[in-house]
C-alpha cells in the first residue's frame, strides 16, 4: 500500500460508508501512539482533511487502595475506535498503599478492558491493536494450567471488540479460541530488512555471503520467510532438553544442536519473536562462531532483556554478536538505546497503514504480505 493511496483515504472521510476514526492510546503505548498519530495526521493534511490529532484523551486513575476506573474524556459516539496498548511496559507506575508499583501485563489488560467498558455501546466499532499479545507465551496447556491468552481473547470478543491486530504472536494458533473474531497476526519483515540495509550498508544479502538460521523449530516459519524472500540457505537449531527435571516452570535445555549447511565465512541472521533473558540466543551465537561464522546479527520483535544487557555487551566485545535488531512495538529500556550494537526498527508507520485500511474496510492482504515491497527494496539496494 502506497502513502499516496492512504492520503486518498482521508479525502473520503465525508463518505457515509467511512466512520470517523479515533485512537485511544493507553499510557504504556504513549510513545508509539504519538508516532502512529504523526503519520495519520500527516496523511490527513496531505489528503485535504487536516486534524491536529486523532488521539482521544483518556485516563485510568487509581484510588489509594489500588482500585481503578477508566475515563474517556471526549465523545466517542459513532466513532471507529482503535485502542493501542502495550501490555509489556513495566515502566508505568501506580501507587498502592503508599508504595510505587510497576504495572504488570495483567494491570495493562485490565485498564484496556476498563476503557473498552467506557466506550461500549457508543462506538461504531472497536479494534484493539495489541502488538505483544497478552498471555501469548502461555500458548498451550500441559497438565493443569491456565490458558490466559485464549481466555483474554474470549473476554475481548464478549465485550464487543471486532478486530485484534497483533505482531509476531508466539503461537498464532491461539486465535482458534475466537473463530468468529477477526485477528491479524502481522510480521514486520519488510521493516526489519529496510532497517538492516540502512544500518549495515556493507551487508550482502545473497547466497554466497548470507544465511538465515532459525534458533529453534518454533521459529522456523518466520526464518523460512526471510530465507525464501532473500533466496539464501536456511539452517536450524533444535533444543535438546532434560525432560526429567523442571526448572522455573520448564524443562532445562541441555544443548543446542545445529542442522543445515556450513556457516563458515558467512554473515548469519537469526530471527525470533522475543529476546527475554537472551541465554538461548547467545548459546546459538557462540555455537555458530565455533563453526567460523563471519558476522552474526540477531533480531527479535520484542527485545525485553529481562536479565539486563551485560551478557550481550560481553558477546559484542568478544566479537560473537555484531548487532541486535528489535522493534519499538513494546517498551525498550532506556539504556538499550545507548548501545551501539542495538538497532531500533520503527513499526509505527506500518500500524498507521493498518488503521487506515481497517477504517476504510479494504483488504489488508497486501500489508500483511509485503513480498513485492521487499523485492523492490532488494533491487534498489543491489550492489
């Protein structure tokens, strides 16, 4: 979808078939929401329908006991509402009995439901943009376990949510829990490649110099897509686990075993949905270096680094990892931006495209599968 096409959309706002669109951005997604709003207001002005902002002010104040309520501070009657929420932003604080508490994913999700309640029955349509899917890492049941993500989706459906847009779901099959609700699971592949080519001008994305390696079998689909559109070889690691023990709720990994062609002398790209502690990603990087890989670049849609950045600092200093790419779809710790080895992939324009397309009820298939844009990008950057 071209920017010109989106600009044309905003000349159609007077069309009776197009509902007036507004954004409700929760606190945790304020920075991302401002960037999305920037693109939308820019397109609206260029389309002859200027707006200062599409964002409706909102708040979820709390009593000292911790109870809360959702407030929407402008009318939403007849509006096409898009709620933007980041359930992973732990930097947002609230007071509880005089103590400062970081908001958990549960707190963010409750605030989302509060604001949906405040709009329910008045809005023309409700779409939730939740890049990091609440409870998404608990994607299947073993023994007596809860299925938080599936239940959350059912809650949103029952509250009248029409569409959910998420990015790189840990297991997209969770949408089977709500077969009658529209869910778009989006992969920012084009944005990642565009950022890589901009940040690494000496990178050669061809079969002789470059290779994609999946960190495990669960990440094969996303890495297979990269290898297919780039026309390069694909390798894979699988995790050998000790199923006789459970540590921190899971069976510990004994070793990462590699399957695939030789990586010697090649630049390696490893894509996953999340870098949490980063231990698995670093184990793989060290294993590839032992096989004489040239440069190693890692990517994760959500680079949260729960155990800090020191282990990655060491890996970079040791020449094992050459760069880490991550999106701004969830909160990024401030010190991460100071690291020369980290490259931020901005996905705000992509979200703005989605909002414009959904608001005008057009197909999003071109946005979800940007194969032609990727090929044009590669052709433009061909040496």
